[in-house]
């Protein structure tokens, strides 16, 4: 069996039950920056969960959100990673996982994980009627609290998690008190509860237990004084009377009668409590291999408390196969000693074609309760008789697989001495007094534990990595893991590897996940049958979307329906738990996903029921809609449809309701739907839709470039390039070669960039596309410039500039004029530099693309060289504000570099170093070694002015090495000259 205990000898220990405390071995790691504390705090509170970027933004800045929050969150995560690595923690703790980040708690001694483990172990002893062994575990858990959760760091978004841990502390204290009271440890309990009751004066239950302990110790007068003090406190502070439990204990003390701990607040069955021998018990047998769900079981026990008020009802909600029935039955067996008058159970078959009606369910219950005389005919009469028979009796009712509230409401008792557990795939929102528990798939540890209990720990230990692979093939769905385990148990001659090889084929996976009467496919079919025909069509077509998650707008082109109608169908799938919500609305838009096994089932459906032509048409509509939205985002970045070539077809149109919903913030749309773009490009390429594939990739290129998403850039372009070549599409191939050449140019890999750009030029020229040829030529000239071939670069730009002017490509014109100006600046031809930079400014005047900011930054550099420092400061400041608005990280880096150079001229060395260091961090973050080398040169100048020649020399040597690696010969000469000047004569 895999070791699922916490690593007691791990070198990293993190405590959040109190002030944040990070210990690496014997060293304490300090996080002083509030932004880093806020980032790590939320990730730790939700350890092993994906925390959306938007939640981290709210945690860090609350209402004062900056213009580029996603990038700044990424910077915070990067700094945290560096901090951990600096302290020798080489394990990757902070994982980037769409739509945010996840803290990996495995291998870390995290106090909240320890609390959960201790509570689970204690509950195991309690369930085994061994409270004496449970007590030290509970006390150890309580000892881990050192104060309020993350005290000293407070964030609004943390409130639910912080409150949950506050409640956990109170719950553990109550559990500890219940055990101590049951064991007769009255004196110790009195000492502890006296302090606890003072710290939490408005909690009644600790005072109830304290009164009981005092009375059992012969201190009835002190117990009665506690009651009087509590009555006065509740009246003065809240204006209410004491609760029923407190009053009941008060009366027992006054009567001097022997009493036991009130059952309603105990989290474990009283020792020796037995159900009545004649009580009905219709519960199915409990699963011997039942695993996990400890928190849910504890919450069910705490909710289902016999009382005199309303009927307590727990609703277990979740997709098919998540183990709702198993949890309901397991919990009900544990509660038999509380509900001593019986347990009733009915499978309502709500998702089947033949559901059990309330009339039939009541008839079964009335027969089981031995109703004297005939069963009434009318539903209302049956319900009235049922409530009468259950009045003031302790009976637990389990209503399994309910479809809607109408099926459940007649079966609810009338008195609070009874309780009800309902399982359903949809939320039954109109049921009274309901506590809803949402079930999801297992965590990795729970899934491996269940598999081990079914197949034996030795088989898991023999192939631990394969075991992990198997549960991922099952999507950690409890039903799938149970089927796989049962199948392996029946085939002891199979290795886990053999099972893994059979499950690896997605086309056969659902066939493999069947054993005897258990079948994942049949379980999913029940959910599918319960939805409308239109929703079924959307369900199967969503299987065509291979992205990890998707937004609501995707449903409209897939179904060819208006967005509101498509959204209604999506909600129907959500209610049937065939899809899940994976991010909240405040993340910008809802995101949805299909469980892996559900998608495989939907893929079977769409393949069997829809002709290839219909599937292709649906995917094409989705691709065209995505292209239109990508083009909108491209226009926002480039100021128009500039610096890009499209296929020659009519540009796609998008319904206004989609544009209104997701097009109002195009860059945010890109950030959230980047996975959709990348996956669609790949699918369209594989299906031979080369025209749509390469157009989508080309249109998204500037978006990939702006955010430095190199992997998406490369995969989309390489896939579309292959598709274009297969179909002999030379223009599409030229566009993709241009994009790939630009990618390697951006990564400063000139040796790979130049051949791609030259082939792109040749193909564009061959198909007669002058605009495409000019776009490729201008990029090839950039490589010439960096490698010191200034004359060739200028010659190429001279050729492409009039073509770009005829094409009215303002973005590309501004870029070329700016690059020409920068080149003359580097060669010392300042008049020519000024001429081209001013012409570039004229071209982009009033232009909203990012070229406008880049031109202003280049003008700032010109004024810096010319000694016009005031004008330089104006240009750099304007450029910084513009790049912060449009999220251009490269531009921000240039701006901070320029402002740092100005500080250096003004001899403000501390500020210069600060700004240049920030610029270097940005250059590293966007993986731009050329830009980093510029900044290093500035930092070396600062160190030289500070008389720190050793550091200056080291920086210059580092920058020279970067230039050599890139092949940036012209820039390398500047470093060599600076090194020579630094050495003493």
C-alpha cells in the first residue's frame, strides 16, 4: 500500500493555525512582503486545490486591483518559488494549473493536514467504541492551534476558510469534552472548559458540558451558578433565552436526577446505546471497503441530531459515481445507535425511466412500520398516517436517488426526533431545513486507499506508480475505482501494469470499467436519460471540445442556437451533474468541464448518433466563432487588423450576444480561453481544416507574443503548418513560417529564426502576397540588426516600408520606422535616428496599438542619448503608463530600463538600481535575454558609480556571455568596451 501518512521527517514544515510559520530544517523562512504573504496564505488555506488567479488577485489587492493583475500574480508565485528554492526546497510546491495555481501539500508537514489526519484517526477509534484511544489524538490536534488562523494577515476572501477552521477548533473542543465526560475525567474537563467558556462566552454547548461535569463532581451549586451567569449573559448580549439543551440540563440538576451527556451534541454514539430489537432496519449492507469522506461523515453526524424543532435533513449531491449512496448508507449504519427506533430506506430510482412514486414509497414504509388496517389510497392521507406513526420516534429515513422535491416532500416526517438523508444528482433547493453536501471525485490518497482495500496492499506496494496511473485513468471517480478494484480482485493473476495497458486506450476504457453488475457507462446513461433531447445533443457535442475547460459561449456555435437558449441547455447538463463548474463567476466568466470518463461516454454518443458531416460542421462553427473573438482581441492589442495575414475567405461574424458577453474585455477573454484556441487549432489541423487552423493561429500570434505564451504559440503554428503542407497550401504555410520565425526571434534564437523567415518570404513571393512578404522581410531585418548587419537590415526595411504603406498597415509601419530609428541611434547617426523616430510617431499618432507606446519609448531613448533628459523622462513615463494599461510586459521592461538610465544620469543610484532590478526581473520573466543584457549593462554602470567594480565586472561578464549565446555580435561589442574601460590602465 502507498504510504499516505504525513512525512514526519520532512524538512519543510508550514504552520497556519496561528501566525504564518515556515521552517526548513532548523532554519526559519521569513516572508515579509504582504503580497507574498497574501498569495501563499490563500494557497495554503486551499492546499491541494486549484486556486483561480482571480481569487489570488482579490487576496492580494482586494479592491485596489492593478491593471495587469494576472501577470503580477505570476510574479508573486515566481518569487515564492525562488524563496523556497533559496532555502533548499527543491520540490515544486507551487504548480501552475488552469485556471490558477495549486499548492502541493504532499511531502510537507502542514498543520491543517495534521489536524485532519488526527481527527480521522480519532474518529476511527470512536467508531470502534474506543474513546480512550481517541482522546490523546484529539488533544494533540487541539494543541496545534497557536492563535487565530494566519493571525496578522487578514483578507476578505479568506473569511470562509478561516471561519471553517475556527469552527473546526470548536468542534474538536466539543468532541474532546464529550469523550472526557463519557470517561469520567471531570476535574480535568472542568479546568479546561472553565478557560474555554471564558474565551467563547456565547457558545452554549461548552457551558452545558461544564455544568454536567460540575454536577457529576458533586458541585451542583457551581453548576447552577454557571446556568444563572449564562442566562444573564445571553439576555444582556443577545436578548435571547437559553436553548433547550441548557434548560434541560438545568432541570436535571435541580431534580438531582442521574443524567448522561445529551446525545444531540455528541459527535459519536454513546457507549452501549443499542437500537430497539423490534425497530425496522431497511438499510442495505455497509461496504467493507468504504474509504474516505471523513469530513462529510462528521458533518452528517453533527447535522442529524434528534431534537424538538424542525426535521434535520442532509442532501448529498454530486455526479453519478461519486459515492452518494455508499456515503448515505455508511453514515446511516453509524447513526443506528442514535436513531434507535429504526432506519427506513428506499431507492427512488429518480434517474431511471421507472421512478418510485411517493405513493409507492409511503406504502412500503407503512407496511414496514406495521400499520394496523388498510393503507389509505390518497397520497395526502398516506403522508398524514406516516407522520403520525413517526411522531416523537427516533427514526432515520434514507431517500436514495431522488429526482426532484415532489418525490421527496411527502416522505418527510413531521417531528424533529426523526432525520432524513437524501441523495440526488441535482440540488433539491425547495426542501426544508436542508444541509447540502456536495460530493466530488476522490483525492489521490483516498482513491489509492480504496483500490488497496479491494486488491490488497501488496499489489499496490509492488507497483505504486502504476497504481497512481490507474486511478487517474479512472478519473478518481469512486465508482470507477471500485469497479477496477473488484475486477482486479477477481483476477489475481493480472498485474496492475496489464490493467493499465488495457485502460490506456480511451476507445476501450469504458468497456474495461465494467464488472458483473457494476458499469460506469450504465451509470452515466441514467443521467443522460433524464435530460431533454436538445440537452443530449449539446452533451454529446461538448465531447468535441478537447480543451481542459470551456466557457458558456462555446455552447452556442456547437448547437447553432442563440446563446440564451444554449445556456439553458448547459444549465440542464449542470443540474444532471454531467458537467461541473470549475471556476466562479468573479473569475471573469464561468468555466465548465467534463469529467474524463463522462467525456469518453459523450464521445461515444456523438460518434454513434451524428454523421461525420454534422460533427465537422459543429466544430467549424466553433472554430469560426473563436477566430472572430481572437480577431477582436488582436485588434485591441494591435490597434486594428494590422501586422497579420488572413485566409481569403469572408471574415466570420459572431452573434451580438456573444460579443456583448465575452467581447467587452478581449484580453481577458484571451487569458481565460487560451486553452480553447490552442486545442481548436490542433483539432482543426488534424481534421484537415487547414485554412481555418492557420488563420486562427496567425490571428492569435500577437496575443501569444504579448503574454509570452511560447508553448501555445509553437504548438498552434507547427500543427497548422503541417496541415497546410499536407494540403499544398503555400500561403498558409508561409503565414505559419512567419509566425514560427517570429517566435524564435522573440526567444532570441536567431539561427533558427532566419531560415524560417526566409522560407516564408519565398513562399509569400511565390503566391504573390506582397503584404505577407513585407511582414516576413521586416522580421528578418530585425535578426540582421541584432547580429550587426546594419546595412542589410536598413536595406530590407527600405524595401518593405512602401509595401506596408500601400497595405495601410499602421502597426507594422510604426514598427519598421522605429527599428530604423533605433538602428541609426546605435550607429551614432542621430539626425537620421530623429528623422525616422519622429516619422514613426506621426504614423502612430492617435493609434491605440502597442506600437504607439513602443515608439514613445524609443523616442525617450533618443532624447537620453541627445542629453534632453526632461523630454526623455516625459516619453518614458508616457510609455510606462501605456504599457501598464495594455499589459505589454516587454514595453514595461523597456520603460523601467529607460527611467533607471535617467536616474543614473541624475546620480540617483539607489533608485536607478531599484528600477533596473525591476526591469531585469521582467526580462527574465518574459524570457528575453537580449532585453536582459541591456538592463545588465545599466546595472553594471550603477555598480561602477558606486565604486563596486567587482560586481560591475561580474555583471559585464555575465552580459557578454548572454550576447555570445544569442549571437548578438553588435551588442557584445558594447560589453567588451565596458569591460575594457573598467580595467585599470
